[in-house]
């Protein structure tokens, strides 16, 4: 066995363990009643997520990669996300908390056995540890979903974390991104998912992009200016939804006298003005941008601003370079339970000076979720391809609740334009004038 393979096995085991420790934190923070309860119709009971994480690990690592006997063949159907909508999951004969914990732990022991024994080359599913990386990302993505469930849960606070760092540099205004081609997507990132592939050249016309995500203070100006009551700023679908859902402020915001407060993980505090706004849907983001005389960036614009290095002509892995995210670069991984104020991460800026593209809040783009030219479903159509549709909008960059394992300059998330329970905000863009240069 080569040193390289040995190193990869150690990395995979550490990443699996890191994901599981987070899952454990999120599921042990509440009692059994809370674990089986549905906190919102939009979300599964936490105990469903827990056993589903184990079931996917069993299907891919134990059965497929390892060729081992099933642990629990009988529960596959219960934990197949395509068989049962979230709203219906509480009524299923789910594993109880103790059973679910025992199940995921048995599966993990077997997956680690498989990791010890399997060759990590040859078959595309296991080359460079891909299937293990996919399962690590899957668990981390469910951890973010479970964090969103925690945010929807009522009752006393149960999660603790340090507050995010304060602003260190000004982060206002726009960056100018000159027109020209760049390489979008990737062929080389070993754990990149099928929808991030293949790398392809996209010519992006010159544009301006906000240096930082839109803040609560700026968003409150839109509210105060009557933005929610003026159909001029809203698309037809957005206005219809705003009426139907009686939208008037981001989710979790409440009026307290003449100020806004928000409730976060059970704690209610005044809204912090220079934090990125979060818990707004695509329609709200789009209406704000129209009111501000701007627009949302396209997905290609976002990725070019995040990855393109004009000095070398290359696309980087992250805005700051190719180095994996460190705490000084970005607010990721649930280290904090809130986005950091704008200007808190100058070390994470892109070559164009755009800040906080990674971490803090997912950013809505104006782009529908589709496959890149030359897309090939891998390892299964249900990962991405079945979601390719104008019904979904792409979000980029990850939030404070996204782990670094499930976040890259190429990583793509998608959701319905009405969704607000996710940790999503946005930044604005505008076209450059003809002939304009930096
Ligand atoms: Fe899943």
C-alpha cells in the first residue's frame, strides 16, 4: 500500500468522524420527544435525518463499495427521500432514537472496515475516495438541514457557540469584474459532485458585484421604503407568492416597538445591522435588487468573481487560493451560530476584492439549476439530474452552517425560489457600461 493511499484512508476516516461528531451534537442536544417531533412541515423529524444518513452510508459504502450483506434491508424504503415527502415522514414507522443511534453506529463500523480493505483506485466510484467523500458531504449536508430544523424549533436554546468575529475592514461598494472567459466547474477536484463537472469555458461580460452580501441594515431600508407593498419591484411569481404567504420581513424577524428583533436558535436579540441578511427567499432577494436598481448575479458571474485569478488566468479552488478553508478565511462549519458582520474575513477575499463569498450565507443567484455542457450523472441520476429544472434556483458559497467538506468555489446548491428556512441571503450585481474598465 502506498503512502498516498494510506494518507487518503486517514483523511477519509477523520472526515467521517468529524461529520459524525457534528451529527451527534445536533441530535443529542434535544430529548427523545424533540427528536421524533416534526418542528416544521418543511422539515423531517431529526430522527429521520439521523437514520437516513446511516442508510445512505449503508447503501453506498457497505453494500456497493464493500459488497457486504445488508445491515437493515427492511428500512431502505422508509429512508428513501424520493419515496416520502418531508411532510409525511413523521407518520412512518421510523426507527426510534435508540434504534436509530445503534443502526448508524453499526453501519459506521462496517464502513470503516470497508475503508480498510478496499482499493481506492480503479473503479470511478472509489477513485480518490470519491464514494466516501460523497457520504461525508451527504452527512454534513444533512447536518446543515438539521441545524435549520433547530432554528425552526421552539423552546429554550440548546445549541452553544462563540459569537462570530467582528468586522475588520470596510466592506461596502462594488468590485468591477472585467469581461472575458474563465473556466467554470471542475475536472480535478476529487470529491466534486457530478453537477460541478465538467470544467468548461464561459465568457462573462464585464459586471459589478457587491463586495459583501446585503446587510440587515440595508434590507431594513427596503422594508421601510415599502418594498414589500410595491409590486413594481417583484416578478409576477414573486408578487403572487408575497401576497399568498403574507411576506413582510425575513423569516424569524419580529417587530419590537420601533425596532426589529430576530430569534436565533431560541434566543431573541435586536437585529445586528452589519450582518448579512439571512432567511430571505429568492423572490425577496430579487425584489430588493430591483428596488436598489440592481439585479442578482448569474451563477457564472458569482463563480468568476469567486475563482478567477486575473494574474494567472486560472480558476482557483476558493476565493483566497487553493488552500482548504481555515477559520481565518470564512465562517463555515457551525463554529458560530450566525453570519459574521461584513468585513469580518478580509483573508478570504478574492483577487477582485470580493469578500465573504464562502461561508456566512448561501447566496441566491438568478440562474436556474441545470447541468453544465457535457454533464454526466454520477453515480446516480437522483443526486442532481432529476432536479435540473427552471423550478430551482442555484445558490452558491455555503453558510455558517455549511461544513468545509461540502463547500468549494465550484459547489452548487439549489432550492425552490420560495424557500426561506435555509441559511440564504444574497448580494447584488449590475451590468458594466459599454467600454467601462476598472
Ligand atoms: Fe439525503
